[in-house]
C-alpha cells in the first residue's frame, strides 16, 4: 500500500467505517441524551429554585465532554491490539494517514459536533422546564419577587459578567480537552489493552513530574522571588524590600504562548501517526 493520500479511497474507507459502526454510534448518541436528561432532572429535583446557573451548565458541558470524549478516543484504535481484529484493520487497503484522518474525522470532529448539539438540545429543553418550575414556585411563595429567568449559556463565550480584559477561560478548557482527547487516542494505539486506564496513569505521572519539577527544582535554582503576571515575568526580591524584574522579549512571549497553546496537538497527532505506521509494518 502506497503511503499517499487518496481522497476517493479515504471516502470509501470512511464509508466502510460508518457501515460497520453506525449502530454503535447511534446507540451512543441515544445514551448521551439519556444520561444528560437524567443528570439535568436530578439537579432539578434537588434544587428547584436555582437549578441551572451558568457554572452548572458549563461544568456539565466540559466535564461530560472530557469524560465521554476521552473514553471514546481511547477505544478508537483498540482493535489494533487484538489478533484477528488487528489483522483485519491492518489489511484494509488504506494508508496510515487515511486511517488517522478517519479517526480525527469521527473521533474528534463529528463527536464534538454531535456532543455539542446534544448538550444544547437537552439544555434548551431543561432550562425551559426549570423556568416553568421557578415561575410556579415564586408565584406561590413570593408573588412580588422579581427573579432572573434561566438562560441557555454560551459555553464558548466569556464567563457571565467578565469584562473585555478577563481571559476567555472556556477557550482554554477546549484547548485542554482536545489535547487530552488526542493523548487518549495515542494511548489507544500505544497500549494494547486497558488503554484508558493506562493512559490515565501515564498522564498522571507526567502531571506529577511537571508539578514536582516546577514546584521543587525550579524553586531551588531560581533566586528568591516569584512569577509576576504569568510565567514570562519574574520578580526578584532583594534586601530592603526592593524588587527587580526579569522579563522575556515580547516576540519570545508570543512564540512560547502559541507553542504551549497549539503545539502539543499536532505533536500528539504525529506521534499517533508514526505509532500507527509501526503497526502497519
């Protein structure tokens, strides 16, 4: 098999993948709807006065997205670790890049669109139901009270009440999610069995190493002081309370910011590609 991209062949491969997995995918969508309705109903039962504030809706979206998305990604290439399924997967006439592109199409793009659509469908319906409950509650207990109706939150916009200078933390939630999902997709190729658990342990070890390195090693070699307004400006304290600052050049700050924000994602995809390519050999 020539390792070149052929659009027609990739479309055939993507169609074959859909034919073999459409029942599983459709049932998964139904399960996500059911679980989200159950969760929203549970919250409404225990808190009828203020069930769906912004932080609850945002937390539901991103926590559910991270759990379900990473679990789905960890199972996408799980078949390459078993004998008969691995032989069938490797014998499919498609290049490694086409197989990776198929995984990104179904596992990243379509999953994200489907999950977001399901969330807003359930969220819109349950917010209307919650407004009905709240209106009845206040009409019965405090008719003169002016209450703020619940609204469907924008999970991609700035937090409610945040000014123009407040960073959009929801954007960074998305960046972290896509990087985590790509790491779990890499884990599904790298670990032959129990890839989700092994990837979780591996990420935990990496996280603890970074925390230990930053929290202990850097503190021991850096002068007395601390980071000021991010990780690119460092304040050094001297005798008498005088503080001196050390900062990186602006172009270095911008470059490092873009690398740390967007650089890990293609790196994880490249690692998945080469690991998958090894399976093809």
